[in-house]
C-alpha cells in the first residue's frame, strides 16, 4: 500500500513540475495536429513550442510547420505562404502578422520555436496552423493566452 501511494506522489510531483510555458505538439502523415487548442498562462513571459512530426513521410512529401497569428490573419498568411512557395518554405519573410513560426519538418523530425508573449493580449483570438499547401484547413487550432488553467485539448 505504501509503495502505491509513493508512486502516486511521484506522479503528482512530475505533473506539478511540468512547465506550462513549454508545449509539445505532434503532427503526422494524415495532416493532423494532436491538439485542437493550446493555452498558456499570462505568467509566461516566453513560450516554447516544439513540433514533432510523428509520421514517416519526408518534409517534401508531407512537411508541416507550426505558425501562430491572430485568428483574423490566418487566411491572408496562408495565401501569402502559397505565393512565396516552397523556395521560402511556405512562410512569407518578415510578415509582421506572424507572431511565431517553426521551420517545416518531415517524419521523425522535430523543431522548436521560442517567442515572447509581449505581443499577446489576453482575450484576443489567436490560431496556430500549418502553412504547407492545403494543410491549414485541417491543421488549425486555438491558442489561448492567460485564459485559466487549461493547458491543451487533444483529439
């Protein structure tokens, strides 16, 4: 009985020590993120997002990135990404509407982006999405800043 209680205590300590300012999100070969919603507390001055592609296809065949912007800017950024094309990794350079973005990764690869929350406003509507052609319609979710204790909603 004591052994079981100790294990629960260790598990509780591990969960309590998880950094809410660091998020791992996964993508796959069927154009899906494993989360539909992410949330970070307003106490985070910096956020670290790691995108892990759990599939097997190459970046050229089924590459994904993770981009953060205001929800109202997503369509314009996706259109700009198509315009710049693969030569620029489907990411318009110096686009001020993009708050944060990773590089494109393929199966078995990971990438991380760190960004300041100074540009985020509590209550604004933010979205994360993939800019690879045709992906944003399926690979899109809500990013909440300073909205309670919710961490992430997974599929």
